């Protein structure tokens, strides 16, 4: 689930800016495609001013971390997200909501079944 936490100074973004940025980034993910409701945006005031005397002003580096949580560590409405490119995921994309799915819906949409070994 893409989680974007945007830290910024007070007044850096208008409400319209926030809405437009969140919408444009969500559309990028929708083109993968993953369900739009997976994308979460949180706009928070930056702490750069607070930590600057302890980090930036002393010449230290700092970093931003982007982490993708494994599917088995999160759920939506009690449902684990279906596998990427599965029938269930395609349905979630189309319906834009989480819902229960069957074991057969965990299969890839374009499943190419190969014949088994026949010489044994």
C-alpha cells in the first residue's frame, strides 16, 4: 500500500495543491494498475526547522526512507491484499474497494499452464 507522508513548512501547500498532488500520484499507481484506494497521502508540518540546529547546522546528513510493507503485514477491511496481477487484484482495481476473494482468484490473470513432465 503506497503511503506518502509529505512533511512541509506551514503554508507551503494550499488545500487545492494537496488535492491535486495526491490525485496525480494516485493516477500513476492506477496505471500499474493497483487499486486507487491503496494510495494514502498524509501532509504534515515539517520538522526541519526543529532538527536543523542538531543536524543540518552541524553538517550532518539526513535521509528520507520509502518502504514497501509486505502484503502479509497489512490488511484492508480484514482482507489481505490479493497477489499482484491476480484475478482478485484486477477485480479490486475495477471495483476500487477491498472485498473477500476465493483461492482461484489468487491466480494470475494471464496464467499459462504448462504441461507436466510425462516421461516418468
